[in-house]
C-alpha cells in the first residue's frame, strides 16, 4: 500500500505541474484531444493537403511515456470543421514529455513544408538509462504524412559529432546548419 502511494503522488504532482505550465491548445484542436495529454503543441502552416494544415503533437506520461500526433486539415463538410489525418508513429520513452517545434521549413523543395519536432526522450542499455533529444521530421508525401528517415538520421549523426554534450538539444543555428538550411 505504501509503495502505491509513493508512486501515485509523484505522478499526480508531475501531471499537475506539466498541465499548469503548458499553454492551452487552440480551441479548434480541443475536440480531437482525449484529455489524457500532458502537453500539446500545434503548428499550423503549409504542411500538407492545405495551406493551413495543423500538426498536433501530444505527450502522455502513462506507462512508458510516449508521443503521438495527428494533422487537422480545414474541411467545412466535417462536424468540427477539420478532417483528422494520422501521423506516423512517434518515439516512445519519455520521463517528462518535453517537446517543441524546432523548425518549419521546406527542406525538400516540394510544395509542402516539413515540420521538425524536438522531443526529450529516455534511452538506455541494460545497465544505463539517460535522457537525450531526438528530432522527428514530418512531411506530406501527397497521400499521407511520413517521417523523413534520411533527415532524421542526418540530425542524429550531427547530435553525436563534435558537440560538447551529445545529449543536449541543438541551438537553432546548429539545427539549421545540420540540415543544410541557411
């Protein structure tokens, strides 16, 4: 019984502090959320099927801690005014759910911009667990949203190469340089 209390109280306090410090999601995104999200970020730009496509990324600390997301495309025929599209699977494993939009830029010269999201993740081996940052690059391929593995690998390699702390997030100029963007 005391073990349950020890684990329950910190989780409640952690959830409360994350919710209290996070901005409320935009009203148009709220009908599509479950209410279990610790944090929500929304980026709206020419990401895909419409010039005002919104990408919604959420974090939940339940179980292993995870990130998830979906896109909202304006569609007046839909009840809430948006069509919800799935995003590809996002990383699992976070202790705090910290995330942010790192960059919204056209990285591949097609009509849609790519969204680079910075995620604070937990990684480890059998004997060691550590926190680090990973970058997810999302793109519209004309039919669905996909992750751009080549750019994600490029960012992962740059994180490890010649940096004083390879687990620290990129500064904005480092991120842009790693992607070849001026």
